[in-house]
C-alpha cells in the first residue's frame, strides 16, 4: 500500500470527530506519509510559556503523560523547535543526548526525531514531533521535508481559523491517544485466531498500552492462564511474575524504537519462556515459545544485558535528582562517583578546569594523591594539531593509551590507567571544564554507553556550574556577613549579653535581619534589632548602612526616637523602595531604666524573676523608609536587677496559619529564664524548636540581662 493510501485508510479510523479532529487527521497523515511510527502535537498555552501535548499517536500513555507539559525554555526537542522557529532533526540517541540529556535518560531507546514548529506570521501556535526507528533514517528526504512543511502550514491554518472564529483550539487536561486500528471484523478475527491456534507457538497481540487484544490458545496454555483472564489487561498486571521493569522496558523499547526486541523469563512453575516482540503502527505482536536456554535460572536470558541497562537508567535518573542538591564541586564528584563508577566499572574520576593556561583538579575520586599533585598546575595539554576534528564541546572516548597519546602527544599517564572518557562540561554553549572517567584496562565503549555518558556530562555540567556559582555567592555572603553583623558584642559592666542569627537559606548566611549592642558609656548602652525587607545581597548591603546610621546617631547622643527619625530620612533617600522595621532600646544601668522606640517592629519581651513574662506594648511608628518626615515616640520603663530583655525578628515566631498575636503570646509563655541560667543557653532554647524545614525567614535574637 502506498503512503498516500495508508494515510487515507488511517484517517478513516482516526479518533471520533471533535473540534480538533482536523489537527488529528493532519498528524496522522504526516506520520503515515513520512513513515514515522510515533507522532505528537503540542499547542502553546495561553501564557506562551508552556507547550501542552494535545494528541499523540503510538505512544504509551505513561510516556505521553510524562511529556505532556513542556516549558518553552526547556532543553527538549519540542521546545527547541518552537523556540528556534525551525525544523529540528536528531538522527539518533547520541544526538538526543547532546541536545537534551534529560530526554535521552528518560527515553533510552533508539529512534530518530523531527520537530516542526506550527506558526503563521508572527504567531506561534505550537509544534509537532515525529519519530522513526533509529538507524533506518539517517536524514530526511526532500519528499519527507515537504510533507512535514505542508502539515505544519495546514495545522497553522486550522488553528488560526479557529481562533479567528472565537473558538480557539486548546489542549485538554490529558493528551488524547489517536487510534489507527481498523474497525473490528468478527469474522476476520475468528479466521485469524483459528489460523494462529493451529501453530505450536503461542501468539498474542498487544496495543500501544500493553493490553492484550488477541490471544491464542497455545499462548494461554504457555502463560498458564486463560483468554478471559488476560484479554483487555496488561500482561504485567495480570501475571505477577511478569511485573518486572526489565520486561516492561523491552516492551517500551519495541514501541518507542519500533524495533524487534526479546526477553526470556521463568514462570512460577519453573518453565522458561522466550518472548519476541514485533512492533507495528497499532501495537505489538508477541510470539511466546518454550525456551531451551536454562543458563540464566529464574531470570532473563536474552534480556540480561538490557536489564542491566534498565538498572543503569534508574540509577542515572536517581543521580539527576540527587545532583540537584549538590552545592560544591567535590559533592558533585562524590555523587557521580557513587552512581557511575560501580555501574560502568570506572576506576577513577576527576573534574578538570583551567585558569591562566594551567590545569586545575577541582575534585577527584580514585586517583592517588601523587597523581593529583603531578597533574594539578600543569600547562594545558593541547591536542594533536593534525586532528582537525577536535571540538572542545564534544565528548571523546579513548579505548587504549595509544589512542589517547595519538590524540594528545603530551598526555600524562597517571596511576597506569588504560582507557578514558573525556566528557566536556558545557553550559550555555561554553565549556567550563572536563569530567574524566578512567579505566585501569582497555575498554571498548558501546554506542549505548557513549550516549549515556554524553547525557551524564550534561547533568554534571549543570550541577557543577551551580556548585561554582554557589561557591562564589557563599564567599561573598560570608564576607558581607562578617563585615555587617557584629563579630562580638561589646562588654558593658553590669550587663550580660547573648545573640543568635540564623539565615533563611541554610548555608548562605545572609539576609536582612540585624542586631547590635552599642556601648555609649560605662553605664549606658543601646540594644538594636531590625529587619530589612528582602533576603538578597541588596538587603544585606542596606542592612549595613542602617546599622552604621543608627550607630552614628546613637553615639552622638540622640534619643531613641531621634535615632530612628534620622535613620528613616537617610533610608528614604538611599532606598525608597525598601522598608525596614527596627526596635531601639537605650539602657541606663545606673538608673536601671530603659527607653525604647520602635519602627513597625515586634514588641520586646521583659522577664523578671518571680514574675510572668511581659510583652512590652509600645507605640510603634511607621517602618523606616516609608515617610520622610515620620516621627517616633519614646517610652520609658523600669529595669530591675536580673531583668532579661528579649529582642527578636519575625522569623522566630511566624508559623503558617497562626496569627502574629498568638505566636508572640506562645513565645512569651516559653520565655521563662531562671536565676543564674546562662543567656547563651536561653538563646539556644528559643531557636532550638525552629527546624530547617520550617525556617522560611531569617532569625535574629538579642538577649540582655542587667
């Protein structure tokens, strides 16, 4: 049957008519006429930031759902073709691994893919994908290109016309599966089943979801089941002994890669069966025969190699998730080494970068200390000038020492390694380093292994770049933290002090909360606490300016209200879009009194021996930075010996669903210092209950005891 006739026949049996049935027909026509075995249409969401799968042809539902929603900036084929507004062609798994590591790891099957945008004028409507069996289509023919271009233009016309009529086509909540199966002919089914029942082997037909649509009597006997128990069900659901990821992987490989696959399994009675899968447009034909190969008892025979690849895939996906939490280069290497070295029998691993023309070993595992010292700081080793194919952004695999030396005549051999995979770490199109995997004996890299390691390089590059950025930010944060918060509190006779600070983001040590204790004289001091809006570098820098201003006005002899008023005017000029809460308390240790003024900050707590903790209500003025001429009143209160003042920021008390007043009351109830209890222990007890998971804001605490 010609491609045109096949397309016409397929259209006759497409999904029932709907408002997007014409799009479905065009997808079916494009897939069938170009020889593709899988197709999917994506439509742009209303906000223009997300592509949603509208319909698919030949994909298992679980895979379709996993790829149903794609952001337009994601590094996956459909997003790339829509973003670049041109046809995208990837000839195989290695091409996919270079372009989209995540996609290659999730779908480690051999297929070629073409992506085409759907657009008219300046309007982007979405795009569609077509897949072919890997290795069968090296490049698209002129005829295939014309068919894809024509389908894209006609899809755009349908979408544009629907939008012009006020009935835009939107994808549903779940992608729709298009059915190419012809209408069932009971007589034909019976004839086919009768014919197959005469054969000694067992045969069954599965749809693209793995459900049994036809089963012969010999197949039911071999599976030790019945037609009624299996029809309409997935084999791995109906037969517990077939519920194995390796078997499901072989089925998906047949569907997605459109290639014959096979595996061997043993049933509960001990009989070993051989399964061979033959894919087609509408599903899979499976042949089941008794297997004479008993070399792999109770497990896979023909599938043993693929099962290990399935395990490797699951490990790599776990690695991708784990790497998202790595924050240093050494952590990246440790995580990669833990997952990759056992799977691929790698003996050593390292990440190299260069600076000033010299190599630097950023992190390593498996290399001796001597090898690292020998290599670190050496001049960059250049490739053989005769190797015109050298590309710093492409991975390179060397099976023997002689191969490596031909490519790099000045290469250094460390720890007698004999084979290497050089995986460039590329982000935004620029190499930032190289991950080297080393083997202690010659090693032949298979095509699957090269593709997986190429995808691995993309994951490592992203994690390593994050780690580098984290290191830079962490160093800057530490410098700001050391310079902006007091390293030590001054000693004031007759006053015991304790302070604690916790950042909102564990490890960054930066934020807008601040505290201070200013010594004004031998008997006078000022306690300050505040919270600058935000948790970024700008908030930290502004916090330093606020602290400096308060310090300057306080030492000049201003009253608490005057200190806040002067600081407010400065803040209005420096950062009109940032606000700061602040509490300023001057302590007169000779008169045993305290004067306080507040700018929208939480009330302090006062604990006295033998009395209930008091919440010091005062008249808090406006936040600093709101109104240039704001005024702040001063309140005075007694401060008997042994009194403990607690100043804190909202990160200490805020809880989801709990009112601020209730949270302050709960803090007052548990703030009961006992006579002689060290303030440092009391400060620790206040912040002890705030876990890392609950901490969404900075926490600052300052305690003062007369």
